């Protein structure tokens, strides 16, 4: 049972990582891992791009 849960968790993390990589750009980065999702902003709001 634990192996099945670990496989599901790994599959979910991999899907989240794939989605995060597709959505990343030069303004922000979405990171996914076992701890959840993190949004990393690379530029301050209001800065001209």
C-alpha cells in the first residue's frame, strides 16, 4: 500500500514539475516539489520590462 502511495505521489510531483516548467518565464518561476508549489518572482512589481 505504501509503495502505491509513493508512486502516486511521485507521479503527481512529476506532473506538477512538468506544468511548472512549461509556465516559467523571465518574470516568475513556479517550482514544485514534495512540499508543494512555490512562486518565485524575479522582478519587482512596477518595473518596466
